[in-house]
C-alpha cells in the first residue's frame, strides 16, 4: 500500500484529490520513510526510566531537559536560516549525524554531568531538523501544484512517523527483555538513523532550496532577520506562536511522566513485591515494565498514526483548520482537568487513558498548527519561520520542565518515595500545569478567531 492510499481510506465528505504520479508517489514514500526511520528511537518510551534507573531525581531530569531545550533554542532559528541558505538536505544529514553521536553518548555514559554534552548534540540534531523537513514537504507540494493539500500530506507523513514509533516500542521491549540493560536502547537507535542518512541522498536536489553557500553569513543574517520581522510584525503569527507555547510547550514538559505513571500503576497492582525492586527497575520488574510499556504505547502510537492521517478530514468536517484548533483546545483542556482529578484521587489507570487521549489529539493538532502557521509564512524563509514556532514551544518547555520536576519531587518525598518509586498521586502537578496553559491557549485562540481574517498563502 502506498502512503497516499494509506492516508485516504474509506469515503470522504468531499471529493478525493487526484492521485499522485509515480514520480510524486516515490518522493512521498521518501518523506514517509524519513519519519519512519527517525522514530525508530528505541529509548523514547523508556528515556526517563533509563535515567531514573541511574539515580536521577525528577528535578535533575527536568534540568537536563530544560538545558537541552535552551541549547535547542540557541541553535533553532540560525539552523532554520542555514537550511534556507546552505541547503536543506545537507542540514538534515547534519541533524542525523548529531543524533547518532548523542545517542551513543547517552547509552555509554554513567555520570549525570556526562549527559549534558550528549544533550547539546541532541539539541543540535533537533535544531537542524525542526522546521527544515516540513519546509521541504511544503515546497515540494507548491512545486507540483498541490499546496492546498498541505494538511493532508503532512498528516500522511506524520502518520508513518507514528507507525515507526509503534514498531519501535515493540522492538524496544524485546531489546530490554533480552539485554536487561537500558543502554542498548540508545546504542541500537543509531542504526536506523544511519539508514535515514542514505534516504536523504535520494531526495531531489531542488529540495535544497535556492541557497548560495558562497555568501552564507550574509544570507543567513538576512534570512534570519526577515523571519524575526515576519513573526513579530504579523498578528496571526504572534498568536500561533503563543498557541504553540501553550499546547506543545507544556505537552513536551509533561508527556514523559506517563512513563513513571505506568510503572506506578504496575507497582500498585502487584504490591510491595514490585515496589521492592524499584517500581519495575529490577531484573524481573524490568521485564514486566517493558511488556507493560509495549501494551500502553503500541496502541497509543497506532491511534496517533490514525489521528495524524485523518487530521485533514477532521479539518474539513469542522469547516477549516482554525475551527478544528478551537475544538482541540476544548477537548485537551477537559482531558487535563480529568487527568488531574484522577491522579489526585489515586486513579492512575484512568490518568493513563487520559494521557493516551491527549497524545492522540496532539497528532491531530500538529498538522493543523503547521498548516495554519505555513499559511502566514513566506516561501523564501519557510524553514526559518517554522523554526521560530518550534523555538517558542522549546522556551516554554525549558522553563516548565525543571519547575515541574522539582514540584513532583516535593510531592513524592512528602509521601516517602523517591523518583523511582513515586506513586501516581505525586504526578498530578503535570496535569494541573497542562490545564492552566490550555486555558491560556484557548483564550488566545478565541481572540484570533474574533479578529478579521487575513489573506493567506495558497
């Protein structure tokens, strides 16, 4: 089945777009393969657990994530401008090289302070990647006359990323059961990333953009300044940046707490036998944790893939991306409130279901926000303006992650637990933070919807 066919199953409320030509379908496959290989990150659903197993607290985890986001922010917009000027394929290859180095270091390092250089490399990989590949997809759609299908096509490619994540969690569980060592989750992630570099070599050269390497410093400075001026001077872009901070920023700060939540629920289910082995971090406990993570995250990623694939249909049924975004704000706000109530009351299993639902909705939100953002960006600085959006959410995450970790550590100590044995009740501040920022984002969205519509790019 082709990515195109996979993205449009069943009947639609509106006429189906014309099929892609064979050459276009091959390039769409390459875009999908990029996301599939990129998301073969076997450590992803065990990242927090792997570091907690090495003695980190939630506060130290938050500081590490916050440090990574700060580094990402320092590199994000320049990286987008470099991509527009130097060439996007080269930038993506540089991103994957940084990833490979970072994951190798994370897998082999034992000291807390040794994780920081690895997070610098990881931030470099994120900075070179964020916005750049989206800009390549959207420029390709403009080139072939399908710019109006940006939400649908980006949803298709993102759905294949989530299919990659679904496979990755199954493989990760198998790796962890076979090795009983988290380090192999990091080390083996480097293999699909190397294959991803090979995939980039088959991208057509025109997707590099119209960059000129001989005048890079001046061109980067001009492109960077143009991106700043556009984001600061356009009301719609300012609003979308604020929405991204409120939705994505808090989501990235809170989402990893699903990992200790799952182990906390498991610990409560099997009693002191599992708690005595570090909440699932011992030998047998690690096997149980790996299986339980697969049970939770496999359907989560499959549902996320389906949601991303159908995001364009959701936008059509709601009457456009802006109306869909408003309904998503309402739904996610309600979910955060429900999760907070469940955690505060000790109903961890219900909180898990709520986090899964938010993850699914986030995969409808991301293509929707990207399409809304791209409508107001300029073609010559698309990677730069998309990187500004990514940097904004990174700023929110950098500020929230250490604070959230410290608050949860405080509640865990109050209940006589450590980060590795924290009960579900101690994690409720993550949901409270999400609800607060969702309320702010909803107000921004409502204000934008009341403002006169601005002309947008096709």
